[in-house]
C-alpha cells in the first residue's frame, strides 16, 4: 500500500532522492563530517541555504531526504502515525537503554490507546483545576530568586528553570510534591540530564560502540536509567496504594498517574502498568527541557529588546501584578506576553527539526520515498525567511497580534513549535501556562539586569535532545 504526501505532481514521474542536488558524501561516513552533533540543526539549516528545501544527506550509508518546505513538512506530519513514525533507530536506542514504552515512542494502535489516556490528563479543564498548584510552584521559585536578588547573586538559569518545570510536572502528573526548588531531592532532574543527551547522541552514532565496550559516560548513563526507573516504579506503586485504599478515586482520579492506572485497569484498554510507567518517564523527559529552555530563550530575547520587555511588564502589572493571587483569567488576559512567547518559539524553537521514518512507499513533493527511508523535517527554515515573515531576523511580538482590521501579520501555518497533525504535543496548553506564570512572576517583581553567557557574547545554540542556549546566568534586582 502507498500514500502520497505531496504537493501536486500528478502525471509527472517521481524523482529519486539520490537524483537531487546536495552536499557530496564521503565514503563510509557520508555527510557526517559536515554536521556536528551539538550543532546539527544549524549545520543542516546552512545546507538548506545552499541546496534548497529538498536535498539528500547521508548519515554513513543511510540516505536521508531533507525537507525544509513548510507545506511539505505539514503534509508529512499529518500522515503520522500511519504513514510515518519516529525513526526506529531512536526507538531501538531508547529500548536498549532500558526505556519503557510511552506516548513519545509509541506507534500505531499502541499510540492511539495511550493518547486517549494521556489527553484526559492534559485537557484544559484538568490543567485549570490544577492551576493553584502551578502558582504555588511559581511562588517557590520567587522565594528562591528573592534570595539571589537580595544578595546580588547570579542565577544558574537552566538549573532553576528545570527545577521549576520538574516540580510542576511531578505535582500535576503524579500528585507528588517533589520540591527541587527548595533544595529537595533532585534525583529525577539529575538523571534526566544524563538520559536525554544520550538518546540524541546514540541515535546519530556511526557505530554503536557501547554494545562492545563502555566509556565512563555510558556507565553513568546506566546508573541514571536504573535510578529513574526505580523512582518511576515507586511513583506507580504509591498511586496504586492510594487507589487500593480508596477505590472511589478510580472514578475521580486526583492526578494524571491515577487516571492512567484507572484507564489501564479497564477491560480491553490496551494499556498495562509498563505503559503507565513509560508515560511517567515520557512526561518527565518531555516536560522538563522543552519548557525550561523556552523560558530561558524568552528571557534572553526580551533582555535584548527592552521596549518589548517594558510592554510585556506593563501588561502584567495591569492584569496580573501579584503572583500570590494569580488566576487563569489573569493569564488569559496576557495577550502581548503570549505574542512574545510565539515570537521566541519562532526564532528559537527548542525542536528545530523532526526526523521521521516512512512506514510505506510514498512520495513527498514528487520525490519517491521508500518504506523505511528517513526524512529529516526542518522546522526552522521558512519561519526565519523574509518571504514568510517580513524582517524575519527581528524579534517583533507585534506580528502575532491583530491590527486595527483584525488581521495578524504572522502566518501561523508556517511554524510548528509543538508539532503538527495528529501527534501534536498533548502538553501544549500546560507548557504555555507554565511559561506565562513564570514570566508574569518575574516581570511583576524584578528588573532583569542581565541574561549573560560566560563570555558575555551572544548565546550559542546547543543541540542535545532539544535545542538550548549555552549556559546562561540571570541577574535580578527588586523593582522599586
């Protein structure tokens, strides 16, 4: 069976990937010497400037079709999970590391069963019910940063924002007050920092050396995987004990983990405890780095655009001046701050590309793609081109707001910061709310004196599991 994921090329013969003009591959290694693991997104984006929106790359002997046209990318993403899947090499690496099956790696009917289960917990009404706990975590972060502002101390931005996002996910999903912000047990965060980069690194490795000998980083990774699995098993066991002690909780689960267990216990659910544990890990893995890095990029950009910073602050002071009394209604009123978030995700998306694997013979924009072939979807290409976003290099949140006639200059169809199609990120609403709460707390209470790199220059983009800024420090002072 074949499908067509294509712009109109009917009646024309399909082109092969190898017939396209692209960078010359070297024997054995292909184009791997032209792309570096920590900057693979920028390296391939630069190749797009030279070779266009469709060209071949070779990772060793593996042929890859690079697709940077936003319409073709959107068509590919709409075909998931039946026409395309995440690359099997990534799933194999995760399984080999001891990873449990979760929504992120699941495919086909397994994905559909888990999607139904997870979406119940991430529905807007469920997040709104949890809002007081979100605000509580923001107040905890404010207390920590009050100490830094009073002492004139620099803040390790990535570390503190990851504490913030881990505490929120742990509370929402598992009903557990982890409290890493106040110096509580940070085991989960520490082990995630080992696991996420390893998945990305091993997925692009030319040769799986770790199967034959292990470096110190591989031994540390094994310990982190085991520790995370133990922590997740304990969370599941605690939730099962609560449900056993009070069976009525199954009908009215207090958190996402209890809801998943209740769903798994239903006849013919297609979900078992292993899948539940896998989704616990998935939510931690997906919910920590992505949101924390988006907040970091947003602070970095706003600090370099003081007019936008002050406009966002004025809106916060008008609608949400005190974090101790934040409400959903106040967050919904922050339209300019939301525009700032959209603009930051356009310029600095934490997921600037998405590789997929074809599940059957197909065609992409008139290019033949065989079952099993890899397609590298570049998500940040048209989003930073003047042809799609006038003055594309500028940070201009106003482009996301309606003008006097109600028109919005930004083309929302071009970018896909949360993915697109059936596999759009289920945590989108939670992530945006986390960002708004943190930013409103900061803008209402502090002046941002600096968001700096160690060398004082522009922040480089570092590609791990997601795209993050190089180490940033934040310096705050109380607003007078």
